[in-house]
């Protein structure tokens, strides 16, 4: 196993959290794999590439959730910690309730424990409280409409129910996800997106003036030439103010979601413009998988039967996730350029069952 080369003979895989993009993904990927393969891991220099290094509340929530589902022994589980030792026990499916305790991202907590629970041999249900639609993290909608549909096509099953939106900085969102045990996982081949079947733009707001989402949708209509029946307004209940624009493409082989979260001192047009620009960059690439989804697919494929998919030019997040995974598993993940700016990601998992 590649990770054996840096364990100092202790049997504990050591992961450097400062490598590559140096963010929280390194930490979460290491936790997920440690639970799935039943191997202790030490993560050092956690989030060394960030302005505030170490564990923030949402990373600590991921750690506590991981610890709860497998009765792990943990050292370093405090705010600001830059070194964590995680010794997992057996993962136990069941009903769990996790609260981030801030507006931190609950979808990131879900992603940390989803695969270990799906591989644990029974059904599970998670009730998650905190941020549901955050900048710099996938939203619950992205999980429900982009991430999970791709996984469902190869056998990973989970069903999402959003109870209440939670925006930064107030949080207060809540949602439930029911996870089915993994059965008959299949190889993924997703190299072309296929024909566009339908599209829509959804502007959602809570406790802000109504003209904001009207201006956002008007911008999408003007820049994309979309019809009025493809524009959706949502005014939702939430403890604080919030706004998000979600542009969605439903194609023959996949669905792509592009989101931009409203920010103070950022005009409605600029918020919508960010989502539209991301969508147009994706369409220009000809890839099937957007850059945000690409790094999220690696773990399900490497813990399943592997696969190939096309994506946009590799991001530092994608390359870093590959580096962490191949430190902990004897898997092969190749990046190869294709035509028109798209790249092929070829994931060959270990032949050793996890």
C-alpha cells in the first residue's frame, strides 16, 4: 500500500494536510478512507493552506460525525487543532443527528460519512443541522440534483429531504438523508453529457427584498435567452438572510448544477453572472462532469468498481484528492487530456476488497 511508506513502521497512515490545495478536503478524504478500510490515520498540518489553519467548527463536526459512526479513538478533536489521530472502529449503520453548531456546511459532514455508512451493510438516516447553502461548498441542492444522481446510476443510493434552508452566517438549516446499503455497485462510464433535455434557473431568497431574485432571473434570461417557464422563484423560510442562484442542466446522461451564493455588497446581477459563467465554461469544455463534481466522484469510484468520466481542466482540488487517495489505497487514477479542452479521469480501484 502506498501509504505504508510514510507510516514510520507504526501501521498508521500519515497524511500531510499542507499538500496541494492545503484545505479541508484532505482532512475529510482521509477520514472517509480510514473508516472504509479500517486503518488508523494521522493528519498533520491541517488546512495549512488557509488563512485560518486548523480545524474550524465545520471540520470538527465532520470529525465528530466520523467518530460517532465508528466509535473511533481520536486525538486532537478541538477547534484550531492542526494534528488529528483517528483510529476507527467498525462502522455502525443507524440513525444519527449531527449539528455543526454554526453556519458551517452540513453537506460536507454528509459526504464524510456517506460512503462508510453505505458500505456498513444496513440502512442509515442522518439529520443534519447548520448551513445548507454555503459559499465554497456544495449545497444540499447540488448533492440532491448533481452528486447523488450520478452515484445512483452505479448503485450508491441515498434520498435527500430538505426541511429548512440555512445560509451563511446565520445557519439554522436542517435536512435529512436516508442512505441505503451499497449493493451491486457498477462501473461508471460518463464521457459525454448527451442531449440537453431540459434546463432551469432557480433563484432562492430568505428575508431579503423580493427584487433581488427578480433581477437575478432577468439576468439569466438576458444572457442565456431562456424562456420565462424555465425561471423559478423561491422565497423560503430561514433564520437569517440568504440568497442563491442555481442554474441546472438536465442532459441525457447526467445533470449539472452551477450555483452562486449572494453576498453583501455584491449585486444581484453579479451573483447570477457567476452561475451563468460557470455553466458556459462547462458547456464550452464539452465535458460530462463539471469541475466541482469531479473531485467528489473519486471516492465513490475508488471504493466501488471504478470508472471513467470526462471533466474540465483538472483543478488543484482534483489533483490533491487523487494524491491523498493514492497515499491510502493501492488505486490508480489517471488524468488524460481529450479533445476540446476536456480531460478523462480513469479510476481503477484496488483489487483488494475494502
